[in-house]
């Protein structure tokens, strides 16, 4: 592709020369498998459709555990997406071009977005997003920090506020408080005036406290049920035994939201609890609201590691440990001056 582009450039007056199709660097998936199936390649640049789609120059792309699940084929039987495909739901970048129905954005705007999992495409120099997926990038963040926000912050917001309706004075137990979702969940819950109990391993106890947790529990040393009592809301991002043991620490009428499993209906009924599993969705209004809280310094963004786009494989290996502190972000291009 590069070779043909070069020919067109040195022979501009030859009428038969086809204009070179614009390409971009991307991490491309041609098959399901381990991190080694993530290939750094040149691919055609996507074009914005007229119907409310934006094209943007991606500066940074967040990496989420779900990216690894898709890569490994965990959802293969339910997926309609064909290979080759580009993963990546979290992006921060600059709008390059807009479709004819776009009214909220124009070329040059700094944006961040949660691209729906059916479309994705964030591990690339250019990606597409709809108006409901994108919001103005928080001004106080650089692009790497901004790319760490959308999926996990919206997940925490939709779990605590939209689903569990967490309110001031309530007690919330946040499992996995040091991870992508958890770091936002602690801060969102504190912002609502809740009392926050959060769990993480020994190395992350300091982080839980810095983010505002009232009580930090080291799950490697202490059973959370020995400390957490009369909890109104549980946010579960761990599942299995952690979910099963959580019912017992809750107040009657309390709400448990799981990101990874379906709460047991029989347990809920027996104990007079409510519960739901959540599948977070893009929401530009909520993303804008989260952006305002970030710019007001009410929410901090924790990025523990960055990798160049070409090293997405290493980023996936880290995320697969299940012990990421804050977020991992791919740097796709230099921050604009
Ligand atoms: N349903 C949805 O819409 C949705 C959306 C986003 C995420 N998720 C899922 O939610 C989970 C968390 O996502 P994430 O992005 O926050 O992941 P992450 O960034 O990898 O964070 C995972 C965190 O869990 C902590 N952890 C591991 N084992 C634990 C245990 N037994 N008890 C308490 N904490 C434990 C780790 O802390 P230590 O390192 O200190 O152990 C780590 O900070 C993933 O499975 C993800 O797929 C679902």
C-alpha cells in the first residue's frame, strides 16, 4: 500500500494513476486467540457515514478487560462482526471529519468516546463514533488520561447511579476498588455523599484511601464480611465467591449490581434484596457530566501504564492479570501541541 502511494506521489501528472487510498496503522485481529493474534498493520482508513458518524484522529485508546475477552473468542457465538476487526472501545482524539448529520462536533474538536462494542475500532490512528458515543474531552486531561475514562467511568456511573440509585448517607461496598471501574466508582460514590467501603490487595490500600474510601479492606488478609455490615449497595466486579459472600453483608432492601455475573434471584428473594447485572452502554450526556466532574477536580483519573499502539499485545498481557491499578492506555500518536 505504501509502495503504491509512493508511485502516485512521484507521478502526479500520469492520468491513469489511481489516487492512493488513505491508510492508517491499526491493531488488527484476523482470528481469535491469545495476545499474539493482535497484529500491527496498515489498513484502509474508515470513512464517516452520513448518518451521524464522526471520523477522528485517535491520540490514545484505553484497554479494557472485555477487549481480551473478545480477542479470545469468548463471545464468538453471539458476534456478528467479521474478521479482520479492530478492537478498542475507548478513544480520545481530534475530530478529523464529520458526517452530514453531525451537529454537535466539528473538525478540530477534542473528544473522547465509548464506541459501542459492536463497532469498536479504537486501536487505530482513525476511528468512527456516533454523537451518542462521544463528548468533548475534559480540558484538564491530556489525551492519554482521557482515553482511560469512558468505558469504566460510564460503567461505574450506570451501576451506582442509574441502576442502584445510590444516595447520600448510604453505605456502598465496592469490590475491586483499585481497578478501572473501581477507581471511578469510589469517587462517584463519594461525590454522591455515600460512605464507601472498598476492597483491593495490599499494594493498593493506599490508592483506595487516596481516592476517598472511608474504609479500605485488603481482601488478601481480611474477609470483607468481617468489616462490611449493613451495606445498602454492592458493586461487584469480581463475581463467584465474592458475589456469593456479598449478600450477607447487605441491609434488607439493599441493591447489588454485578458487572460480571447475574445475582442469584433465590438469594435476593430470601434476604429481601434487589439486584441486577449490568451491561454498560455508551451515553454522551453522562460522559459529558463525568467530564465536568473531572474538570472540577472532583474525579481523578489513574493511568498506571502506557504502551505504544504497536505494543497492544503487552497491554493485553497486563490487563489479563486481573490486577491492573487504574487503567492501561495505548498511545497512538503524540499529544497535539
Ligand atoms: N458489565 C459491564 O458492562 C462491564 C463494564 C466494565 C468492566 N466489566 C468487568 O468488570 C471487571 C472489572 O473491570 P475493570 O476494568 O475494573 O478491571 P481491572 O482494571 O482489571 O481491575 C480489576 C481489579 O480487581 C481487583 N481484584 C482482583 N481480584 C479481587 C478480589 N478477589 N477482590 C477484590 N478485588 C479484586 C484488582 O485489584 P488488586 O490488583 O489489588 O487485586 C484490580 O484492581 C472485569 O471483569 C470487566 O470485564 C464489566
